[in-house]
């Protein structure tokens, strides 16, 4: 646990990549997501830089569904969509590429705490005209409203410690 201003930020290998990401943990997370997600006729897995990438890459390899990454920097590619993101501890722009109108997508991420990043991603996908089939987050902190239903592998609460409140797989 570390403090970022008034925000209690928890550190975990899935959400931060430190101290080390165990392959068995990644397999367990992705196997749980495969069980929870509706992957029928999905065209793409969409993740957010940076900590959604490792989960999305393993899931893409397991399912043979291509992955695209919402990035924190602009590439100026044709059709790039920029949206503003505000979380409990940061603000900035995010950039989406590689999504076409009517693409059927699933969204994967490591953690949802405030919902700010997820709301930005949902906005970008709406602008792109994609159909969001399903959303799955490895760790849900509390009950953030992202504007639509989503699934999570575990729900936690955080005070001076992290407490697992619910397990969904």
C-alpha cells in the first residue's frame, strides 16, 4: 500500500507488474476471464496501456482473438480517437486505434477503482461505433459506476490493508 495524495494505492503483480508477474497467476487470471466472458463472434480484445497489456496478450494467445491497446500517447494514425481520462490519482489523454464501426469487442483491464479510465475507453469505443460485447476486470476496488454492467474476478476494499470482499471465479 502506498499513498498518492489522499489516495490509498495498492500494489499487486497483476495491477503493477511488481515485484514480479508469475506466469501461473497470469494463466489463472486469463482462465477465469475465459470462463466469465462472452467471446462468441468477438472481433477484438481491447485493453488499456499499461497494465491491461499483459492480461490481454495472454488472453489473445489463448483465444486467437486479436488485441488492440488504448495508448497514453498519440500516434496520429487515420481514425485515431482521443478522449480525456481522469482517475483518483491521474489525468490525461488516451488514444484508441484499430477499431472499426461494428467491431464486436470485449474490454479487459487489470483494475477498476474510480472508473475514470474505463469511462474514457467506453466513450472512445462509442465514437468508433464498436459493439461492446462484454467487459471483465481482474480486480474491482469498491463499486465504481462505469455506465454499464461489467464483470470482475475479485472485489476488494482498501483501508490500511487490502481485503478481498468477493471472489467470482
